[in-house]
């Protein structure tokens, strides 16, 4: 068992590892952090690795989509969360995605947010850590080689595009801060504080419709009776057509051009300051967003803040989130639900939606959890 009590397996020894480094992530120091802190740990632990420096956006996605994965026992990302988003979606675009997505994935924090790394450290029941201390903690987990399940979330856009997420879906204040603070990337994680203060000064309200489902999704091999996904062969109901490959059925989701089923809950409010669907404990190194979350709890943790909240009250929420105490603030504008599927339909003409910190097409979007689809190196 992992320290958190989750049933874990152990990586084979020696573990042949591909380590992908984005040299531009965070303050542009990912490669130096690797050579200065992690390289010696891997040598001491007898973990052979091949270092790959990514050269452009989606380089990692293309690489893992076409790689001979039989050469590797694990894929490790030394970057922010964006590079792991590329790797997961590259694996899911393969014809052998069902086997490929089970390749153990590791994270070494080298970006600004490092949400998954902070979450993993938290799941290991270790005291809070930041910066190099967090990196060393994740390096130790990699050397230890325990592997446990990781939930993924399938996300659909109005254009028909579909991809997979491991961290969050955000609209409104959180998405704006994340993207608008890119200009402060050179200062590291403090960019989010700077972005928060700037956005608080001109707080926006966003109109839209929100609906959720709390139903358990059936297992991938057992779709509901009579369910056939669009373009799927009736002989293979557990998969659906997706760019000439097959992929898991989202049995809880209707088409985005269809109304949500009667058993969904439609949120009454339509004026929001933010909507955040998150599936890990941390949104950033210093934002403990879901104190009770685990990597494989099968839940989308949905937060939304409605219009009418004052700037000081919103700031207090984010300050409380540093200690995970925001849910105890008694803020009447903050709502929190545990769901398994969510649909967001913005009606405001302007705004941004992010998935795992990456900007996606603005418009209707929906998502469903797939419990334990991937494997994660953890402590």
C-alpha cells in the first residue's frame, strides 16, 4: 500500500524511464533543476533514463503518440502541468490507447503552478513543501517507484473536439488569472498572486448555465444496456470513433447539442464569478483547493462562486485556500459539490475556459470522470 492507503504496484527494476523536460517552463530553469537535484538521485537509485528536451508545443504529444512504448517502463515529465496534458492526450490518441495509457506516469515540478506535484506530495501524507523541497519529494517518489491509479476526465467541446484532463476545468476568475498572469511567468509561482490582484481590481461577472450529474459511470467494459456511442460499432459498445482510433464511451454525456437528461441537476444561478471543476487536491503549490481529494476518488470536485461577492471576500477565500480552510469560511456565494459529470454553457460573449491550465475553445463544454484510467508514480 502507498502511505495514503491506496493499493499500489511497484515499477520493475531497473526501470527504463523516459524523462521529458520543457526547458521553457516556469522561470526557464527546469533543465538546471533536473541536473542539480534529480540526476544524482536517479543514479544513486539505479534508475536508467533517457532525457528528452522538448523543442516546441505538442512535441511531447507527438512523441508519445508515435513512440515504441515497449522500450519504456515509465514516462516522467519535468515541467509544469501543461506537458503532462500533452503526454496524456498523445497516449490517448494511439490505436493501442488502452494499453498505452497504463504506462506509469511521473511528475517532477518544473513549472509555475505544479498542481499535480503538490497534490502527489500531499497524498503521500508528508508535511507541506514548496520549490526545491517539493522537487526532491517528487524525485524520491520516482526512485521509490510505487504506482497507483489516476482518474482522467473526458472533455468535449462544441466543435466536436475531445481530449482528456487530469487536473481541472476552469471558467471565469480562475481561468483569467491563469492565462493573464503568463506575462509574469519570469517570477515563478508568485505570478498567480500578481494576476489575482490585477483581476480583483476589475472583477468580472460571467453569465452561463451549469448542470451536473452525480451518477456513477458504468465500467468501460459494461456500458448501459442499449447504449451505442456515436459512430461506434454495435459489436464494440465500449469504444467510440475518435479520429480513426477508438476511445472510451462517455456514457453519462448526451451530445452537446442535446439537453441534459432529466436526472441531471441544473444550477439555478446564471451569474458567476468563477466555475472550477477540479479532480486533485491542489490547484497550485500554495492552493489546497480540495482537502479531501485523492488521485483516484472517482469525483469531479465542483466549485462555483456566484455574483455579488465582494472583492475582499473573494480575496479572503483564496487566502484561506492556502491552508485548505476556505470551505469553513461560511461564504454564501461559494458552492461546492461532488459530481461525476458537468456541463457548462457560457452565455457571456467574452471569457476564457482552461483545461489543465491550457486555453480551449470558448463555448459549451462538458466533461465526465473515468475512474482510475491512468497510472501515476506516487509515494
